[in-house]
C-alpha cells in the first residue's frame, strides 16, 4: 500500500528519500543529541511507564508537512487509535519535562512518514495534489510496544538501534 501511495507524488527522480519496510515507524518525539546521562535517565523512566494494553491503529489518509505549497515530509495519517497514541505522547512529554529535555510545542499529528524531500530548493517542482487526494483502503497495524531509538545516518540510509523497549500489556 505504501509503495502505491508513493507513486501518486509527482517529483523529479531522486528528489524524495523514501522510507520502506522495517524503517517505517511512528515518531512520538524527536529528541536530537542527548548525553549518556540523560539517555540513561530517560531509559529508566520509559521502562517504568504503563502505556496500557496493545491496540490497533488504522492509516486512512495522506498528508504533508509543513504545507501543501512546500511539502517537505509526506506521511500517512492515523485515524483509529490516534487518541491512544496522543495519550502515550503526553506521558512521554511529561517525562521529558521532568528531565528538563525539550518538548515539541507543535500540535502532534499521529502519522507514519513515508518520504522526505532531499533537495529543498526543488520543492516547488513537486506535485502533491494527487497524493493529497489519494484514496486507499484503510490499513490496520498493531501497536504493542514503545521504543527509544538511536538513529544514525549512514550511506545506506538511517540505521536505528534500540536503546529501550516498553511492551504494552
């Protein structure tokens, strides 16, 4: 389904870095670079949180950030399950505040990123109308854990390393 939706974006070859397979994920909070002490404190707090029982989310629509005129991030939006996701984000934000870590003040929109514009100078060449009007069957996926990942940019793409996992129970 993701690959089909990606074909609706009119962009010069190579202008969008696509996300595939195991790298598809939902970012609940982006923390940037943290020192080892803060990572350890955050890991301990995340391990102790109770996020509730596993649940399902459903992808139902397309969207872009920051806006339709200059799309830089292409995503699939979550409808069913979004309230649970938002509740988890609020729990994580409370920990970030407690640890004096930055909290994003923008409205959180539950989504899965499927592509990012690589060359921002060419963003005006990208046609997103078909993408934003794409129709697809709602796609369900399970949410059964929350992970703190370290991401590293490599020539092969982003490499994710799990620092801590919290299974929903």
